């Protein structure tokens, strides 16, 4: 069967799962439902397919919605993020290093594999670095996928509980999806604003894609799209995009993750089941500890702190942030900083630790 047909099937499955979980009011339902449905069928059929170029579309739309949420008040708030950024990066790398050392002594995995299994970075980046240093890339890839899944199936429900107890309301968070001037209800005006916003997104996404290629850093698609949208929104206040677009983008993001789950992944997972459980629980505990530290020491609400310190992707965390009453701009800044610092410094620390173990 042609790839395009499998792509249509994958999207249909993702939409069904996303809408079902959204109706069931599952935390981050559109993303989690699409991820679960496509992941299960990917294992069963081995043929689920998503075009990799759609990752850039997802990042562009995520950047657009983040930029739309940026106000002058947000800008002033972002200037105060140095302290939580330092806390997040230092604490998460130290805790992950400690967990990797424990894994090395208790699991029989070699030191390189152990340390990269718990690295709070991207799956592809950490897998390639494992290969460079002589570790078992297959094991790292499997456990990193499981680590990512644990963010959506364990950490996000915890975020939901904590944010509810903190008295946060999703209705307030949804305000970022509304037009800047809520008094404008004319359908023709909304259409013009949607077209204008789409043009801004296209310009930001294209510029981000070009810079990402030149710098070999794919997250620049999200970053540049966010900056362009924020700049336009701050100067004009005319950006508007229906909430349904963000929901659809969450489902597409879930599908992109779900198709990476294969039967081979599950078979490899059986070989490292105990280490995997240790890592999943470890990341959940680390997520909660760091969130509490950032929330109490820096005055950031618990939902924003939890999503900012979760070892998931910046795109996915930013897309679901409004669902939990979290600040998507702060989540994105902290998530991207965590990822950049992990890629830049984690391999160096691994090289320094190897001779000591």
C-alpha cells in the first residue's frame, strides 16, 4: 500500500484517538489519544506513517500560539527567568547523572548506556551521542521513547491534579486563544485575521526552517516562529487563530510520536524492563522535585513549573500548556534552555565521569 494511504490512515486514527480522549477530558487528551492510538496500531501493523516534514509544521504552529500569548506583561516576566533557568538546568542534569550512576551499578548496563538512558534530551540527539561514545544505542533509544511516553501518561495527569488544587482555571488559560479584541465578532474580520495570522506563521516557519538548516538545530523552527509571532502580536495585536487549530496540531504531534513506537521497540524493552521502570519512576520524581523547587523559590505557578521541568519536548509542552493553565512562553523558554544545555554539556560530563566509574 502506498505511503500516502498509510499517512491518511495514520491521521484518521490520530484524529479518532485525539477526539475521544478530548471528550473523555483526559489531560492533554488530543495529544495523548493520538499518540496512544497510533502507537498501538504502529506496533500491530508496522506500517503507520507520518511525513517527517510535518514536524516543522507542528513546531511552526506551536511557535505561533506561543507568540500569540506573549504580551508586554509576559515580556517583563521573561526577563526574570534567569534564576529558574539556572536552577532547572543544574538540578535536572545533576539528578539525571545521579540516576544514571545508580542504573550503572544496579542494572549491568555499561556506564555510557546508563548515563544516556536518563539524559533529559531529545531521543535522536542522545542516541547519536551514545553511538559516538560506544554505548548501546538501541537500548538508549527504547528507554528514551519510554521516558517520553511517561511524560504524557504520568507527569501530565500529575500536572492536572496539582494545577486543579492550586485553583488554576482552564478558562483563564484559554484566553490566549481568543482574539486580542474580544469585541470583534464579525465573521469577515475573523477571516481576515486568520489569513493575516497564517501569513505570519508561514513567514516565521520558513525563516525558522532556513536558520535551522544552516545551524543544524531543528528547534529553531519553533523559536523563530515564536519570535516572529510575538513581535507581530505585540506591535499589532491582530493575531488570531481558532482553538481547533491548536487541538489539531496536538493530535498531529501525538501521531508523530506514536509512529516511532514499533514492535522492535517493545521487544527490546523486555530486555531492560527493570531499568525502564526505574527510569520512568525516577523522571516522575525528578519532575516533581524540580517543579516544587522552581515554584517555591521563583514564584512560578506549579503547572508552569511542572511542564517546564518535564523531560518531554518543547513543542509538545508548549502546545498543552494552556490546557493546564500554564504559561506557554515560560514553558518554552525553560524547555529550550534545558534541551540546549543538555546537548551542549551532558556529553562532556559523561566523558569526565566515565574514568571515575
